[in-house]
C-alpha cells in the first residue's frame, strides 16, 4: 500500500472535526484573545502543569505501564494516570495500548502497522486517525491482560462521558477559581489539547524519521535527544523498539527521561514494583553489532591500499566478540542452575548452602567482568571507525 492510498478509507468525522476545530481555535482564537485581553502568569502556569500531567500520564501510564507492562503500579498511580490520560483526549487505555502493541509487532508494515511511517509523515502523525483504515481497526485480542484490569475496563466503558466531563468541567473550574473562564478555557482547555496531542504524535512520525540508530536498523525507529526533551523521554525510540519492555527509554543515567525518573520515584515510595530492565550486556551487544555493521559497510565500499590490515583487525575484534557471546550463553545456563539450587537451600546442610551461595556470587562477578569486556570492545570499535574514516578522508 502506498501513501496515495491514504485517502481511500472512509472519513472519520468525529476526529477530523476535533483536530480541526481545536487547531483553528489554538492558532487564531488564542492569539486573538491574548492580544485583546491577555493571559497572566498564573494561566500560563496552569497550562504548563496540566500539559505535564497529561503528557506524563500518557508516557508512564498508557505507554510504559499498560502497553508494555514495563512495571507494576499501585492503584493510586494507576488511577492518577487513568484520569489525566483521559484528560489528554487520546482515546481509552484499551484502544491506545492495543493499537500500540500492533505498531510494535508490525512496525513499518503498511497493511498492519496502525501508523506506519512508510505511508508518509502526515499519515503517521495524524492521518491514520482521520480515516477508517483497515490497519487501524480495533482488535483487543492482543490486550487480554488489560481486559482483566478494572480501571482499564471502567475507563473504556465510560470513556466518552469521562473525557467530555474532564475536558469541559476542569478548564471551567480552573477559570472560575482564577476569575477568567473564557481565557482559561481557551488556554488550558483548547490550546493544551493541541500541544499534548502533537507532542505525542511526534513519536509516531518524527521519531521514525529523525535521529540515530545505535541499537538496530531493522526498523525506522530512531533516537533523538531533541524529541526526548519534548516527549518526556520518549524520543529515545530506537532503544525502545529494540528493548520495548524496559521501563527506561533513555537508558543512560544522563539521558533526559523524566518518565523513568517518575517510575523510579514511585518505586522508592513503594507505589511501583517489578521494574523491568534489559541487562547491560544485551544493550552493549546490540550497540557493538551496529558498530560492526558500520565498519563492515565502510570496508566493503573502500579501496584503500592497506585494506587487508583493517580487515584483519576487524576480524580479530569480531572473533573476540563471538567468544564473549558464547561464554555469556554458557554463563546464563550456569546462573539458572544456581537459581534452581538456591530454592533447595533450606533442605541442604549449612556447608552445602554456603557453597551454592558462593557459586552464585562467582557467576554474578563473571557477568560484571563480561559487561566490562564488552564496554572496552565498544570503545575500541568506536576508535576503529573514527580512525578508518580519518584514514579514508
């Protein structure tokens, strides 16, 4: 299916009118009101707060909690995310999560990916919601776990009255408290909807067009620090599509990912458990594979006189990498064995139990050593690629 087929499906007038009216009011009505009556600092503050509450509820709740089960949350944050997610006006948790799961399973497949970037920026960004495309047809067969969640089921059943009440009553209430109902409704009600919508939509569109691919090039997802800043950490999309169950998107401690910081804060307060993390070894493995692919591609297209020496050096690195991966697989088998043995510690003599614990500690130490080995190889390969590019310049 080509981008030209995007206009073949029947128009969905509810979403078309919603996006059109809110956008027109935001770009014409809001500036006009600002120039005529003006907004004060408290209204801008309310706008910023509500935008963050809606955005973080989509990323931490709709996305990482319900779509990917990246962690388990207490009922308090789940209700919080459900309320502000409803206020974000991005459909119910069930619809949002099931569609997103299809996106991950069929990424870049024009027939099955609900918002495939292969059908163009407009389609991936917003067009997929304006027409009843077959790829966007609701199917909850991949969300049976969510159908057992009473909060998800309740929100889905009463989504229309809940979202209508939230998006009408809350801005009016804030306007009454502030003393400017119309201005607050325009800014915190309408403009906030448009801003929240399009920052989320950027992940479906721009995050599949701009950025780097340090973990995989098997799909169009890319990492962008700039997008991460506007999307609460969701801009590290290449990592996310390769390690989708990790509660982090910005995996490095310094990467801007307020959603992972919030989830960690919930863990510290006992409101979140079972935070899923991909082993550091597997992350480095993915990065190194991409480095090897880059180096191999450069070698194949080069006609340098000393090419054999460069190839020999790369082959040596790859052999070391293969050996490390093989040892990792063996070590994982040993680790699972020690875990099984640990279950029987209560039945063992004290001396035998201590021996099992010592063996387990030794395995974990070796894991750390292997992670360090990959870290050093990653640095060598980075230097290899830099030096090769300099030599070819």
